[in-house]
């Protein structure tokens, strides 16, 4: 999958008519929100690593473990497992089956992607609803962890919030695919694209420095 964000250098009248600039502005407005939410997820992971070190040092050296450590780990799973899900969708980092989609072109491809987005919107909407109601039940009943008795409802509400952010991202994807269905020759904006396998492998190798190392070895040999 192609993880690069493409934006046209100039806007043609046809692209303007199909809402290209409008979708690009929506994407540019919402992406910082996704980045901030993903940053919170990364910050939580870093903090959990620090608490883990304190747990090991405290237990092994001082014989005093961190109180409620296991409970905190259980609650943090919802944070770093779900908060960055929309950001990952924005960068097209989720695993997708592209055996059939990768061979499609033009309006057939965009109509198939629209169908997939509609299904995803329906599923995520259900997850938001039941995630929110489940969090409300945890709040009303005073559901908490067994050891430290930490309330569960904030962690469960974060799951519903994360799916809400993903739901908005899916709407932006749907607008982008609908625009391409109307104008297949337009520059793709705010949509995940199917990348060529060879191109993707070269990009990953370049990021890892393998191609540069191969060039240096070739220059040294010559």
C-alpha cells in the first residue's frame, strides 16, 4: 500500500468542480488532530515503559513493586491499541487484502473502494455505539480493576473516542473516492492507494538505507 500523501501542485477547473480543494482542506484540518491523538498514544507507551522499569527495579532491588502496575497495564491497552488507529488509516498502514483490488483500475477500483468504506463506516458506527454504552455501564455500576480498584470507564470511553476519530477519517476517505469516481483522471487526495509491489519494496529498502549502501559498494568496487 502506498503511504505517501499526494497533493496536486495546481488545481484545474475540473478538480475544483469535483471538490478537490475542499477535500484537501478537510484533510489538512483533520490530520493534525489524528497526529495529536497518535502522539498521546505514543506518550502512553513511553510512560508505560518507564513504569515497567520502575516496577522491575522496585521489585528486584528494593522489594517494593509499583502498586497497581498490572491494573495500569490492562487499562493502557485500550490507549495504545486504539488511539492511533485513525492516524494509521491516514498513512494507509493497516493490512489490506489487495489480490483483487490491486488489479482494478478506474471507476471499477473507486466504486469497489467506496463499497469498502461504506461497510467500514457501518461497522465502526456499531463499535462506537456499543463502546460508548459499555463505558456508560462501567461508570454507572462503578466497574473497577480487581487489585487497585481503578475505574474502568475512562479507558473504555477512550475506545469509543478512538473509533469516532476513525469514523471521521473513513468519511474523508469516502469523499475522496467519490471524487475519483466522478473524475477518474483527478489527482488522488486523502485516500489510501494501492502501490506497486516492486515500488513499495524499493521505498522500504531506501528507508532502511539498503539502496544507498548498495550504491556505495558498487562505487567502491568500480
